[in-house]
């Protein structure tokens, strides 16, 4: 199937007064219609920045796309005008942010915010928009939506607010939903509910989801495919089951090993070390300094390019075969 | 919510009682705190002993202090503020005739200040640390540092004497007339009030701009003007209302000076004239009215704040 979203060699820098951060460095991936893709990696690896650059919502004035392309439904988003982008956001691509406690405007009723969004993108009367708002709240599983539509955000729990955020993101039937750590700020029990809600809505609307997370549990539950990001570079991308069963990148292997297993007494390994300095574009395997497989070849750009190492399985690891046998 | 609000207002009104009581004592004592015989002081040096005696009897100044206070309080409860000595009119009428004017001026100045402050604050916030932002900052300091009577005289010289755009004095006959006649006085107050409002509003706007719900609003595809007007300003403005409310006493004080400069027939002018002519009943009445005004405006401010920010719990 034709990808709905294609990100091609994307490069994003963040220019602060003190330094330049190459937050996204040659990232390539795609999301197909109806598919769920996970963007994983540890904190600071550039997941949010990648996600935001799709909607051109990079932090201003620091953030800037300096190379590559983003195509959505075949159209080059980077050539879009401000107005075209504004019309696209919320209508063709919805976005759910991490913290539901602060993502809703505190001075408006949730219904008002839904109506505002609906009326920005569609010609619909106020009355019909309120009706639709109630329907949307019902769709995202909020009990007695006729009443709750008049609630202010502070009158709702975190889980409910995240449901409202989802309702806001999908109110115009977008083709793609970007979810930047949609459950990180929620209680564990609520996390599951929100994730299954997203799956349910996806099936109903047939939209694609790009979900950002650092939680492999979420990936296992939600995603068809995974893109593993590290220091602004794609390390590995593969179908979820493939990736978990036969990881072909030392970093992915480390990530999988660092997930605590409830049934085992094994202690959490974690990956020792921290992200490399990203103030220059890294031209080798960025994981080199923390990698137990590392050899001298890993310092060369040409050996650590993303390549298809098995059907549909891409890895940037020079020692992908060794990693594969270890797993 | 409505019940809560009514409850809140009632509670605040009940809290008002002891405050008003205290103010009544202060305003009552004004006459008695001046050394010497109140009646002869009020009448001045040309008064005959008969005059003095007559006034003493009329005002009950020969009675014991607590009796006098009780009478004062009794009249007060009935809404009677007494009678002016010089103007031979009831203080009630004198004040109520002028209350509207002062109220109009204060409201006019507040609205004008908001109309000036909001765009400046927004502009400074969006162009943070630019030449423009720094320019406005300097201008605010200038506005704060200059005494308002000086600004008033300057504006009068410029706009009514040099280019004859606005009248030198007066109040006008109807609403439009009021707006026209009071423009310079209101502008004068604005010059000192706007700087007080702009800085906090600017930093609040900067704060709101970087908040997550504004980012989420962008992600929803709202238009930039929608975001600025409906979300950024709407969230930033509630603090400004509080600052306005807190400054109401200062505003009233300021309007006294301004009314005198522009000969606006308001409470300020009445107060100055009464002080000059030692017309104590009027002064007493005005002290009371000013104090109650400040309290009522503060109550209104709290209600307004709660109305602007649904998270505020009126309890
Ligand atoms: N507003 C900003 N100004 C400057 N640098 C930023 C800004 N936002 C992010 N960065 C930097 O960009 C890099 C990538 O950040 P990003 O937010 O994409 O990470 P992430 O993978 O989403 O991490 P997390 O899991 O913590 O959300 C980091 O090095 C971060 O320090
Ligand atoms: S390329 Fe080399 S350094 Fe990088 S992850 Fe693979 S083995 Fe480790
Ligand atoms: Mg992030």
C-alpha cells in the first residue's frame, strides 16, 4: 500500500545561543495507511523533534529543517505555506501531546474547544458542532458526554483529559494521528485504556498512527512496525515481531534487554553511558562508545548506513549478524 | 456555581460591615482631630460668635463625643451624610451629582489603559528583547517617573492650547460629549496607569505563548489570530484585571488631581474645594464614599477574576 507519510533523509537542527544541536540527522521512514508505527529511543534521541517537524511545529526560533523531505499523501509538506500547514493540522493530521494536564486551554469548556476546532476546519453550524462534540466525547468513551461536554478541563481526570485530547485530534477524521508519548503521563491502568481506545478509533476511521514512545511495552501492544532512533539517527526499522525476536542492531538489543521482566528476578540492565554530543552531525555509529560489539569499522560512515539486512528489516549496525545470533 | 457565587458575594458583603464601621469612625473623627473648636475653624476668621454658636448647635458639637458619633452613625445608616456648611446643600446630593462623573472618568481611564496596554504588551512579548520592546520599556519608565499633573498640563498645552483638538476643561452633555471632554484627563491617567499594566501583562503573555495548550492549539490547526485573541490574551488578561483592581484607590487619588487640572466637575474637585473651604461634612462623606468605592471595586475585581478564570474557587 502507498505510504501516507514518507520522511526522507530529514535533517533538523536546533540553534540556541550557545550551540547548534543536530537533533534529527538523516532520518528516513514511512507510515502506510491504516498502519501503526512506533518511534522509539531513549530521551533526547530526537523523537519529538521528528514528530513536530512533520507538522512544522518545531520550537521557534531555534528549530529548523535543514535537509530532506516530508511527503504526506504524496504532497511535499516542506513546500507548504503557513496557511496550507495551518489548514492541514488538525484536519489531515491530528496530534496528541504527552501531558493532558496542560494541553487543554484551562479557561474554555472542553466542548468549546471541540467546537472551535470543528468550526475552524469544516463549515458546520454552532448547534451541529456541539452535537458533534457530544458524539466525539461518546466515541472516546467519556461517560455521560452530554454533561461532560460542559466541563472545564480542571474538572476532569488525567485519563479523561487525554481522551478529550484524542477527540480533538480526530474530530476532523484525519488520515494520520501523531501521538507523542500519549500515555507517559498517565497511571498504568489508564494507559492501557487509552491505548486500546486509540486502536479502536484507528480501526473505525482507518487512519495511520505514528506513536512516539520510549516504552517497548507500548510498542509491542500497538505497533505494526518500529523505527528505533538514537542520537537523531535511525538505527533499525522492522516489523514489531521481527524486531523483538531477531533484533539486528546492538542498540535495539540493549533496549530490549533493559526492559524489566516481571516474571524474572533478573535485574534491570539498562544501557550504561549517555547520548553522545549532538552539537555536530555524527558521521559514524553514534552508539559506538556504549556498544559492547563495537569494532574499528563502526567509526566509518559507510559501514553504518541504514541498509536492508533481511526482507523488510533495515539496520545501521555493522555487526547486525553477530547481534542477530546473540539475540 | 451560581449558588456558590451568590454565597461568595454575600459573604464578602458581610465582611464589609466591620470595615465600613471602622471607616465611619475614622471619617467621624476627622472633625475632632483638628486642634481647636471645629465650628470656628470651619467658619474661618470672619465668623461672629453667634455664627459659631449656631453651627455648634446645628451640628450637635456641644454634645458628648459618643453621642455625636451615635447621631452620625444613625444618620449614616439612614443614608444621610449631613449638610454642607458653605454650599448649604445636602452632602448626599453634592456627592451623587458628581459620583457619576468620577466613575465615568475612572472607567474611561481604565478602558483606555487596557486598550493601550494590551497591544503594546502583545507586541513587546512577540518581539521580545527587540528594539521595539526596549523602546516601550523605556517609555513605561518615563510614564511611571513623571508626575501625572505634569503630564496632564503637558497634554493640555499640546492638544488643547497648541492644536486645539480637545477642550481645556468641562464634562460634556451626553455620552459622546463625555468621551470627548474627558479624553485628555483619561489619557493623562493612562500615561501613568498603562506602564503599571504593560510589564506584568507582557511577561504573562510570554509565559502563555510557551505553554503546552498553545502548542496543542496550533496542532489543532487553529489560525494564528484565533490563538492570540482567544487563547493567549484570554489566559493572560485575568492578572491584569487584578492589577487594575488593586490600583483602584490609587486611580481615585489620581483622578482627584486630574479633575482639578482639567476642571472636571467630579468628586475630586469637590474634595479639593471642600478641603480649601474646610467644609468638613463633605470631606467626611467623601472619605466614606471613596473607601466604600475601593472595597466594592475590589469585590468586583475578584468576581471578574473568577469569571475570567474558571479554575478560581470562590471559596
Ligand atoms: N526547545 C528546544 N531548544 C533547544 N534544544 C531542544 C529543544 N527541544 C529539544 N531540544 C534538543 O533536541 C534533542 C532532541 O529532543 P527531543 O525532544 O526530540 O527528544 P525526545 O526523543 O523526544 O526525548 P524525550 O523522550 O525526552 O521526549 C535533545 O538533545 C534536546 O536537548
Ligand atoms: S555499528 Fe558497531 S558500534 Fe554501532 S551498534 Fe553496531 S556494533 Fe555497535
Ligand atoms: Mg519527547
